[in-house]
C-alpha cells in the first residue's frame, strides 16, 4: 500500500498491479499480462503477471515500482 491505497498484491501465484489504463491495455493486447476481474467486472487499470515472466524477480520489482508511482501520482493529482 501507498498513501493508504493498494497498488499491488499477489493472487493465485501471480502479481496483480495497478498501472495506467493505457499501459494495461498494451500489455493485454500482447498477452504479456492477464486481465484482473473483481466482482464480475474487468478492472481496466489492473493486470495480472505470471511468476514465470521473463526477467524474474527484478521484472516484478519494476512493475511494483510502476504501480507504486502510479498510485502516488493519482494522489498528487487530487484523485481520491
């Protein structure tokens, strides 16, 4: 969490991370990530990344940093 908001978590052995919707759509279009669904709907700013993704642990750290920075930017821009 950052500023009381979740930006990443693990589910079923995958990293789920909040990133800008445009970047999420790019990843989903190339099958580099899976869509994350909650409450029956697809969350447009959330993607799921597999454990075996190329780049391993460092790749996950980079995605977690991206998510953390994105959520911080939302707060700075005045989004609740």
